[in-house]
C-alpha cells in the first residue's frame, strides 16, 4: 500500500521540461539548436581553474605565521615574500600558513609571484582586519594594487605580435563556436596564442542603437574602438582555426568582423599562476559612505591565470572581489560576503566584479542591500559563470557596462532582488548594452529583466521571477513615451528544465564524471 501511494505521488510530479536551445539528446549529452546564422549557447564549462573540472590544489606549508597583536602588514608581507622565494627556488607551490587569531593590516598585502598561497586556519579563526586609512586588503598580480573601481583602467602589458592576419572576408562568425576562418593561416601553428581584435565601427554602434545622447553636455561613448580577446589554437585545417575555448560573441563582416577583425599571433602577457587565498576572513570598519568616498575594499585579482579563492568570508568591505581584465581561469568557491551598512550614494558597489575571462563563482553568497551581487565589466568576453549561489538584498545580478558577452547564471537564487541583462543606457558613463549571449538557467529572483540586444540573444531558461520590461534609461528624460526594449528568449518560465545545471552537464559532456567529482559535485 505504501509503495502504491509513493508511485501515485511520484507520478503526480510534473516531468522536468527541456529547453529547445540546449536539451538532452538520446545519448544523454546536450544538443544545441543554433540560430539561422549558426549562433548557439556557448559551452561554459571552460570557466574556472585550469579551464574547468580540475581540483584546487592543497599546497605544502612553507612556514606558519602568528599575529603580533600590533600592525602585521610588514611581517605578513615579508613572510609572503619568503614563501615566494622558496617556491621559485624549488619550483613548487607553497602556502604561508596563518595561525588562528587576528592580523591587523594598515596597508595592502600583495602577492606578486607565482606558486604562492595565503592560507588561514579557517573562516572566523584567522581574521585579517583592515585598519588605518581605507585601503584594499589583498592584491594578487604581477604589480602592486591599483584602483578596484567599477571601470578597470589597469593597463595590460602589451603582448608582442609576431604574425598578423584577418578573418576571412564576408563570412559571419557565430557566437558559441570554436572555429574561425582566416584569410590565411600561414605562420600560425597549433598551440599559438592569438589576439582577436574586432573594430567597433560607426555602423555597428548605430545598429546597436548606441549613438547615445549627451549626458550633462558631455558625449557618451558606449565602447572603445576595439574589443579584443585571447584564444589558443587547438588545431588548424587549411585556413580554418579551431580554438581551445569557444568565442562568446559573433563577428559580422557588416559590423567590424571579416577583414576589419585582425588575428594576431602574440607572445602572451606575463601572468602569475597557481596562486590562491583560502580559509580566512577579512573584516574592516562598517562605513556609512558614498561610493566616491575613501573605502575599504577586499581582494583584487589582476594579471593571473589559474588562481583561486576558497573558503573566504568578507565582511563590510565596499568592493569585495574585483577580477580585473588581465585575469583568466579563476575559481571562487565558498566565498561569502556580508555588508550591514549599504552605500549611501546612487552609484553602487560590487560584491563580485567579474572582468577577465573563464571565471567561475560557485557555492558562494552575498548578503546586503544596494550592492551589485555579481557583474561583468566592459568588453569582457566569457565564458564567465556564477553557479549554485545565493544572494539576499534589494539589488541585482547585473552585467554592468559596455558589451560583456558569455555570462551564465546557473542555479542561483536572488532573494529580494533581480537578475538584469539589460541596456543601461546613459547610466554610469554611458554603459549601454551590458550583455549579449548570456544565459540565466534554473535560477530565481523577485524580478527578471532579460532583454534582447540587436543581433544577439540573452536566454532565460527554466527560471522564475516576475518578468519586467524596461526602456533604455536616458539621463534627464523620463521613461514616459519611450518604448520598452524587446525581451530576450524565455523558455519554460517558472518551470525548471533538465539538465538541472547547464554548467555541470557541459562539463560532464566534455570531460566526464571525474571532472564533476574534482570540483565537489
């Protein structure tokens, strides 16, 4: 009788729907439905440490440091420098182990060498307290800290170009694919790093509707003159290059693609590798301030690859985590951010500011009002992913400015706020269209504003929340009379789809079940 009742109850549960755009095929792998031009949902599984599916390492301890009860900045920096020297001498990754207790930091701590881990004794056990004048807590990168404001102006090291060509003429390159045709593959080889440099033309800006009006008498500039991305060549057949990581934007020969897009063989800029921060808390005084007032920030990740934050809590930091455009292949796992006093100005701060590419935030949380929970930045191509995370407060997950592409929000809950993939118009300094080719998968929020940029798609699949349409905001003008912008592609609204996680299914398809086990799933 009990079995019969169980079967009746099971049969009453509605079967999970499937997305048309990305659905499980008969072989149990994802199948994708492209647009008429070949665009498709990208494979986001390349996001994260070592390109996804690789366990974070456990580094051997170089030495253990105990707090002094006074300012520990110089002592901690010296110990990190000794750890870096040993790592370089032995060609291994080493951790500086911090004992339980509170370390007082009056200035920024910098990790500027590869194979260095700063490891505490646990969240709430090892505490880095930021003191003295407001400053950044930790910086990871080849140089010392810079501003961690919303617009990354950090100058990247200019890569050395040894070969230059263009995309093939008059061929549209769809978003989400790994192959491109070039005018000539002469001089290129498997394993080469290339820089894809797309011109932003006046025709493209007009097509996107981004010839914005002036703001306070000053011209708005939606993007810079170029959008660039690094990729590595996996193979070459004739003049067709297969890339290791898919592209997350399209290249239309009518709008800066084709021969207006250069393919440059480069020597990649120097980045740190195998660096991490784990098992500690960062705190600072809670300040009632405007965003342009001096403030304490948390962690900035600059020119790095294969870096991580694991089991970290940040409390009261204004801009908590900033991944700059020079970073790639970063994992943040179990990173929790709490802010008790919201910013006072209309300009808002960031919990997770995601520049760069191949960044994965998972099993993390943010609690606080008037803070962007997670945002991509200007002209950044993904894949970038937020996975199985929870955010609470009255603000939003919201790509921030100037045409980021390839952002996945997967199994994320926003309690009291929104998920917005929108045109921000003249907000900020003319942020305009913020996201194209982005996906919200099996996620929930109080409201969802998912808009359709010209020539691109944003998807909301299996996700729940009140759908809110918005016009493009224009400074000094009310919304009355201005049209609501077109909505993105909603599939199975308020009804979850299978697979449960797009990222995990893509990782499973690409690397097998061990890859899921490696990252704790």
